[in-house]
C-alpha cells in the first residue's frame, strides 16, 4: 500500500515486551519450535529467534533490547502471543540478545 508520497509504507508490528508499535524491520521475530509435538510430555517449548523473518509458523515480535525481553518474560507474553498452552524456553532468544537469563 502506497502513502501520499507514492512510497510503499512499511508494515508495523507490536512488541510483546513494551507493547510499543514499530516497523517490522526494527523488531526481532520469534517463533515456537513445536515440531508437531505435545509440550506437556516433552517439557517447555523452545522459542527461536527469526532475524530473517522467514521461519514458518506464528510469530511474535520483540524489540531487540534486554529491557523489552525481560518485560516479555515477566508478563509471559511469548506463550500468549504464540498461542501456546505450555511453558516456553526462551534461552535461544536470550543468547541472540546477549542477555543473561536464568
């Protein structure tokens, strides 16, 4: 969709951490690696960063900052945004952002 200047407008997404809106290119997409398995039997579902925005499946968007990451973890926003009923393992996203996460 073009704006009044004739340039194509970049889509915006909402950060699951701070709930602020930003262009999709400024946010990190994360996806759940469910692999068709039942999480209750196999522990937490791993959440993986998708910096190229190409991985299949439902995605959640996050500002690539430690503050937004911690807010999202504290609010349990990853599971809610990805529509998961089980616990999630965010260690791969923490490594991507350089955050120490317990």
